[in-house]
C-alpha cells in the first residue's frame, strides 16, 4: 500500500513554506510519527512526520523548494520488505556520500567533489549538515586560496594589501524575510509614536523577594517580573480599550479579550507567542506559560496557532542590556510595551536623594487610533501598578 506524505493543513495566515532538511532518503525505512522532513513557514519550523511505517519510495521535492498546503512530498510504501543487506554503491565516479545525508547535503558533496570522510560532522549521531560543508569549504579556500562552492563563494575586497576581507552571501530564511516584511509594513501603514516613562521597581522587587520561596514551593515555578508586567498591562488595557483595539479598513475593532504577545528570542529570530485570555490567568499560570514558550521557542517546537493573533505585545530588550528603545508595532496591533534594563539610579523620594532600581518604559502606539493622552495615561497606569502592586487587589 502506498501512503502519501503531504504538507499538513496550514492556517489561513500561512500560504506556503520552504522545505528544510530531509531526514530520510529514498529506500530508508520510517516509523509511525517519525520526522521525515522539516517545513519552514513564516512563523515556525514544522516537523512533517510519517502517518504509517514503511519505506520511502519516492521524493517529489528537494530542500529549499517552496511548497503549499496539500502538496505531496513523498510516497511511503507500507508493504515493502526491507532487506537487511547493504547494497554496494555502484562505481559512478562520484565520491561516497553518507547514507543518512539529506538531499541538499548529498548535492553539495557531489557538486564540490567531496567525500563524507572529508567532512567533520556536526549533527546528531554523526550526521553531516550543510553548515559543516560550508565550514570545510571556507577552510579549504583559506588554505589553498581557491574559491570553492556555489553555495559559499568568498569574494576578496579589492583593497591593496588587505587579507581576510571576504564576503559571505546567505539567503534570508523565510522567517527572517517575513519579519522584514512585517516591520516595514508597520512603518509604512501605522502612524507610530512612542511615549516614555520610568518606574521604580523596588516595591515589586521587594514583593518578589518576600514571597518567591513560598510561591515556588506552592506553584512549582519561579516568580519572575513578566507576570507583574503582564498583569499591569491587562489592567491598563481594560481602562483604555483603544490600546487593545486594531484597525480593519475603515473600522476600529475593539477586542473584549486580552491576548498578550510576549516577545521571545530564538536561534531563528524573534518570535511572539501569545498568552490567550491573559486576564483570566494567575501569576503562576503566566510564569509557567512564559517559561514553556521560551523553551519551545529555542527548540523550534512552537505551533503556528501559538504565534497567531494577539491584541497587545510586550518586549523586553533589557535582558540584552538595552537601556532605551522605541519598539516597532506588531501589525495589526495598535500598541507595544517596551521593557528595558534595570539600573540603580539616584532619585528624589520625600525630599531625599536615594538609589532605586529604575527602568525606562516605552509605549509605541498607532496614533491613528490611540490619542496621545490615552497613551500617556496607559503608561502611567502601568507605572502606578508596578510601584504599588497592591493596587491590583484593590482595583485602583
């Protein structure tokens, strides 16, 4: 019986994807739910797994090809009997390639007349990756002075007496391309303006220090800052609905729910998974969800649904040392809150100069829908709540 391996159904916001590395080749056996090939979309990298066990009979697309919803990627023969004997490779004049190499890797090895033994593998279980070949070609070019591959072609700058001035051209990933498009879209369509304030975080940090041990013992998760900022943002959004709204054509769409996007850094770029119905989540729920999303962002396990939607976003450049910034909107949202690094600064309290842990806050908003007065009051609301967390309990 032949079973088709297809591109899975994609959400409406994702129309196509780019095939990543094939983890199987023609003739390889696959088990049920075993990852056969990766699919890179605008948002995440998906693993396309086998629905049935069998043998890969044919492959219709190569790594780097663009595919759409429902495209047949490969055929799995579930009735094939796999011989335990290893067939000898015919003398084709080509150097040997690893049995488990992806089509892209095999192509690069053959194009550059390389054997698998020439390459130091960097993948799991000794697998050779495209990056391993590029690294080998770079080293080869630097020692022999030859420009090597079609994929990596160093170009020496024409500067007299200069050495080691090479350029490396790498295609943008689909995700990076989409990020560029969305950021430019925000600049071109929204009337973005940023307002700033600063917040004294000592009351919040004192509360964390007082309750962190009991909180972790009770809930099994550490009490971080993001739950405080998320809770404060939700309260501010309730008071200023325009900040939680979006523009659709000539209409303003007011959302009566609070889906908060939390910007998370990953190896592939910045992603913004969404906390659904954040107003209904407790501090422990928020901390658990953010921790889980951060771990899955690093491993590429976030689903498309988790990265879709959102009515408001929070980004924390402070974890990278940013003191002040003007974050860019995440369309079609009308505002984004920027957090920054915490620094001990001299401030005047009750007529005395004292040192306090201070943070600059930035709110970038779409001036087409949010007035300056609303934006300033929104940010002041967050500041007041963070400087006196008990306000949330009293609703003031």
